[in-house]
């Protein structure tokens, strides 16, 4: 059996229960209408759209369409701090939320899935956590749902295998089936899998049968003015650390994941002082931190700074974050895991990363709170590092290159797949 025959044997025939769209909200752009049409035609579909392309309005319209078709409720699951913003967007664009329920992942255990005809997962990259409790709940609760949709900007920041989670959620190939079909185990690392060289295009074409990826409307054939990102300027501020008393002539220049946090604590004072100095410029800033103690201390040192911490109750988090987006205070100090997803901070064009870690997705999502379509100003990203953390910077850069390569190869292959489908049905 050759590889083409093997792929045909592995490919399942999926019976979709999609439908033609009802009249759509007039606020959607043509490319957004196209994506919603594809969602409901496929019934189970992924939308991997970059930040600022209007995922929220597309989610709301997709939910509304399924409600009109089934007369049953639709559920939108979103990160905690995004729920209030999503409801605000619904009010702004005139959506009826009578049968559209918007809630956070943490509230999932209070949901009866039998009440809903459709599920929309906002920031679905959370599903890359293979054994995560939330992921398991989502998969178990909604395994038989007729309509399921996944929205994210970063479906697979550094490992294409993670797309298997989206495929399994949407009832296409399971993650294990995807591994068997397109991947090979790395003999040097039993937990690592890599795409078979001859399967790369076929893999991304298969993904394109149930998902769309776009960084701008032109990627799916829509020429639109106004969808150009503003300039972005990266500045690294490297702190030379004090010599460790460890008998070595120089400090280790490659911090490991295990001693990363202790290195952050050792350099806390210098990093806080650097961040406070950068944030004194009288413009809006976001200061991204890692640890609670550095968060509290840097907030005290910056005029006009407000801290959003993990200990704040959900209402307080949402209130402060929305207040920052409304320019009610100048400097937001918070952790990426609190505010990296879904929020729109186009009012802020300066960010400071006090505690860069190994997560490319966290850095990317945090930056894109400010650097998104509609941002008119140059975005300035200040990254504070130390001489002992240069391998962290190198790791992030490598993951960024992998992510951009993945975006481009999927966009290329989805255009090939869509053209092929059109020719076969014409």
C-alpha cells in the first residue's frame, strides 16, 4: 500500500449537518460573513484568525445563526476576563442574547450541555493541554453536539501535533489517529513527534478541510483597506547580574526551566527598577509580570499604576481591565495568564515584559493586546532580560519562526484545498 492509499484509508467520511445562513448582522465585514457561512455550512469548524480580525463578532453571529436554526440555546465559552467584553460587544452590535449564553471556562461544571445546540470555544488554544481538566470537560460534555466551533489566534504556536486536539474536539480525526497518519516518533525523545517529510502538505490540507487560518483578510481572498498592522519596535534591556558565589569564573548564561523562577527572584530588584524607569514615560503602559511579589512592588513604584492580581475576585478583575481599556488609569500591572487572551487594549502602545519566560504563546498573545488591527500608533515592546537568560530569548525566537512558518504553509495549503474542492463541485 503506498502512502496515498494509506491516507485514503485513514480519511473518514463526515456527514455534516450544516445549513444555509439566515440574514446576518450588518456590522460584519464581507470576509467575516464568509467565515460565518463556512462555519454553519461545516457545522463543526475551526477559525484560526489573528488578533483584531473580529473573532468576537463572528462568534456572536455564528451562535445567533444556530439559535435561529434550532430554536435552542447556544453557549460561548471564554476566558473569565473576556466574558464582560464579549457581552459589551454583543450590546454594541445589537445581538440578542436571549438564547446565547456567554460564560467562562471555570463555570463549565454548572452547565447542562443538553440545553445547547451549539458550543463556541473562544481562545480554544487552551485545548493544547492534553490532560487538562477543562479540556476533558469540554470534550465529554459536548461530544455529541451538532454544532461546535473553535476560535483562536494561536492553535499551535510551536508544535503542529497540537492541532490534533482541535480535530478531536470537532469530531474529525482523534489526536492519536492524526499522529499515526502524519507523524513519526522521534527516537531520541519518546514524547516528541514530528511531521513525516512527505506528509507535510497533506497534513495541512487535511486541517484546511475543517479549519481556516488567516493573518489578514487577503489570506482568504478579500482585499480590504485598513487591515495593515502598525509598526512594532522591540527593545531588549539586558541586566548584567552579580557574580554568583559558586566557584565559577562566570555565571551560567543558560538558565534552565527548573531554576528559572529562582533566577527571577535573584534579579527581582534590578528588573523592577528597570521596569519602573521605563513606565514613568507619561503614556499608557502594560507591565507584564510573573510573580505576585514583583507585581505588588513594581505597582508601588509607578505613578498611576493599578495592579490586577490573581487574588482579585472575577468582578474586580473584569472591572479593572475594562477601566484600563477606557483610559481610566495609565499603567496596568498584571500577569499574562490573567489578561493575555481576547482583550482589546488598542489604547495602549507601550508594553514592558519584566519576566520573560519560555512560552511563545504567552508573549505573542500579550503583545497582540496592543499590536492588533486598528492600532494607529507604533507599538513599543520593552523586554527586560538578564545575562543569564539569553537562552530564553533564543527559545522564544525559534518558536516564533516555527509559528510563522506554520501559518504560511497552512494558508498556502488551505488555498490549494479550497480550489480543489471548488473544481470538484463546479
